[in-house]
C-alpha cells in the first residue's frame, strides 16, 4: 500500500541524507528558480523543501510539478540530500536538507485561497505570512484552512497534551471519568438555558447542561466517590469577548473530603497543566477571603502579580474639618487609596487632575478622586491645604509615603463604590505604568464568599444553590441574616481571571430545602425543578464537594493566546454565531410543526405553558 511507507516532512534530518523517501502533505509555498522548482511541503509534523529539477525528471512529472499551486494535496517520492551551507534555511527545522523529487502524485487541487496559510518564510530572513491580519470571521468561515496553519496545529496539539495530562493525573489519584447527559433538565448556574424541543413529547424541552452539577452530586449519592469529566457546558449568556456559548470544563467531584482535599488536588493539577508548556508554578497557592479580596483589590478576581493594595484612610479623617470627607464619613462611607510607589515622574499634576480625576475616575463611576504627590517629604496637591497637620502626618504614616510616591484616594458614601472604582483604577494604573510582570502566573484561592447576593428580582445564590453555607442555623426568612451568610465555595483566580470554582455541597435534605426557601422558591417550584434531587438527598448523601476548571481559558492562558478561540477547533465568533456552518439558522415550518411548536393549520406559534 502506498500510504504505508510514508515519512514525515518535519522529521527528516541530515542523518537521512541519501535515503529514498515518500512524503505526503500540502504545498505550503512554491518558488521557481530558473527551471528548477522548489516547494515547501507541509504535513502535521512540519515542513521540508522539495526540489523538482527538469534535468533529473521525466517531462510529464516535471510538467505536473509546474502545475502545482499553494495547498495542493500531493505525494512526492524522492531522496534526501544535504544542502550547501549557503542555501541552508534556519527558519525551518529541516533547513539543512532538501528532498530531490523523482515522482509526484497530485491527490487533489485547491480552490483559490481566501487567505494565505503559509507561516514559514520561504527565503531566509523573510517575514512569516499567516493569520495575523486576516479577519477572524474569515478565519472561522474557512476554519478547516485556518487549522492547517502550524500555529493552530500546535495549539490543538498542546490542548491534547494538557487534556491527556489532566486525565493521567486524575486517574493516578483514583478518579473515574464518567459521562453525564447532554439532553437533560436545567441546572441553575446563573445563565439562561439552551433548550432542545422534544418531538416525542410535544411542547416539552430538554435543556443542555450549564454544568453537570446535579449529575455529579447524584454520582456521589450513587457511591462513585471520585468522578471527573471533561464536560461540554452550555450557557446562553450575554456576549463578552472571551466567552463562548459552549465551552469545556474539567468537572470534578469527590466524597468524604473537605476544602483542603480540593485545594491540594487542584494545585497539583494546575502545576502539571502549566508544566506542559514549561511554566513553573509554586504551591501552595495563597488564599484570600472574599472580604479581603474586596477590601484590598476591589474585586473577587484579584490580580496579585503586583502590589497597589488598598489602604483604608477613613480613620485618619474621623474628626476632619474637610467638609466633603466629614460628610461622607457621617453617612457611613469610607476613604481608601493606593500608594503608587516612586512614580510621581510618570504621574504629573496634569495627568492626575485632568486625566484621572476629571475623566477616568468618573467613567469608573465615582464622583471624584483625591491625589497627592510626595515632594521633599511633604504631601503636595490641590487639596492638602484643607487637611490638618495631624491628618497629613497620618496619611504619610498609613500609606508609608516616601519621596516621589503618588497617593490616590477615593471617598464615597458607598464603600462598594469605593472598592469597585479603586479596583478599576488599580488595574488601569498597573497597565499604564507597566507594573504587571507579563510572564508571571499568580494563582490565588478566593474563599468564604457570601452565600447569597441581592439582585433586582430578589435573593440569588452567589455560586449555585447546592453550595454549603458555613453556618446552618439561619432563618430562611431573614434577608439581612441571609446576606451576611458565608459559603464554603472557593474560586481559583490566576492573573485576575477566574479559571475555576467549586464548593463543598449540601448533603442534608432539610438544609437544601431551607436554601430553596431562602431563595424564595415555592414548594411547587422546588418540586417541579428539583424534586428528583431532593428525593436523592433523602437517601444518605455522603459529605462531598468538587470544582470545575474552565479548560478553554486555562489552555489559552498557558499557551498565551490572545483569545480562547485560538485554542478551540471550531468556536463561535464574538456574536455567538458560527461563520462556518451559519449556525444558528432558521428551520423549516415542517420541523417546527413536527416538534409541536407550530400550529400547522394556521402557521402560528404554539403558546408556551406557563412555567417557573
Ligand atoms: N458547577 C460549578 C460550575 O460550573 C462548579 C462546581 O461547583 O463544581 O461553575
């Protein structure tokens, strides 16, 4: 069989000189030197140069070679020769040899290409072509061509290596990979469901899983004890640049464990994932309570690669004569700030006043900001004259201010606004002043989240309703008390991005019912949505917990790609649309009618049942 004795383009080396070989792949680039034709032949292993010399070839074979164009799919027979020093190509790994062709088969010709696929320079020192300037939608429309580019091939290969490493690591620790259904009932993870209408059960719908949450908990009740799955999840959320309607999570659950088990397991896993790309990560990862994260970085996704921690200055101004601050403190507000160490040279009065105080900070949602520069051991700004000597001294002490430091403070009646705005300002300044070490990876666990949050439509779970609270003796009707409750949830944040999260779960039926009551669900709601699950909890559920790691995001981070779409073979674009298949698309009336979604006589939409 002619496919059997194939060699790989990218593996040929100088030691193969003189060997007869057979290659298959695509024409990456062509060049005609007088009568001698040179091509770069590419397969999944790499690129090699092939030479068609009219003096050594039968005329019909040479003519065939002349008809080659970019991306033709071909087979070449030939032999390997070393190149003369002057013609070596350091841009490709096989650059010290070339293949002298003796025969050529064209498997298939290629239509006019929508964009250049070759990434390797044909000529030494030449610049690489490739996907850079091509619009992403065009790349996605022709994803099968885009995938031929070595960069995409490498990304998917690394993705595979990471998945393999994850599987091996979990298997080593006794976890079992188990699949859970895709056609199922909704599990609340805070997004809308993708619904799938049923033809057999008219006007009823499956939901695609937002996560396998309930099934993995049922597996624990089923005694499986250590589960994992590389699970596809579906969430119909608002569009954001780095979000996909379907995405891949590493989903994990284990029984008879607590938080420490999860931290240790996940830290080792993350270390191994980064190691696939040669990146070292130190364990144990630091931990921060949610409250601490909010207080010092203004977000539950703190980027700890740089300082600029918040300093609370409220106490300094308790007896102030400065009206604005006095007023804010009297109304329960606070004053917090950051010290931008040694950067007064980059933050002139003009920049601080006109850019930050007048434009940037108001766009973040605060009314204003206070700035001070430290010059000759003294605070200097348009406002310090309103502060007493004690207050100035207090500020210098509290912020550990030294010459050339810049102190920036936000004061507001709402501590939430102060934290939020200062959090955004912290990131803005870090980016502007290049304070973020780009090649560092700084994981941190965020713990002790509030169990509930207040939304416009009432109380909602901060993670999901199956998360165990830290205290169980609460009154489900007391909103203030509920809002003070903390959960046994944890998020893993790396470089300011949430890459995963999970929790210790509720394994007591009564407690689960209490949580549903706190969420304002009626008994009928609970029965209709979660009856099957509450039933299961009645049959001796073990203590259990778990976590999910967003694999697209993790892999994108490890590989340093600009977006998660670079590590997903067939992603949707930023509008949740697939330019390749044109999905989502219209369906025929017949299909709708078969599904019971159309009254076939009148061509009308069938009304939905009033559901919860
Ligand atoms: N189901 C959760 C999620 O998808 C993760 C977990 O709690 O294990 O975010």
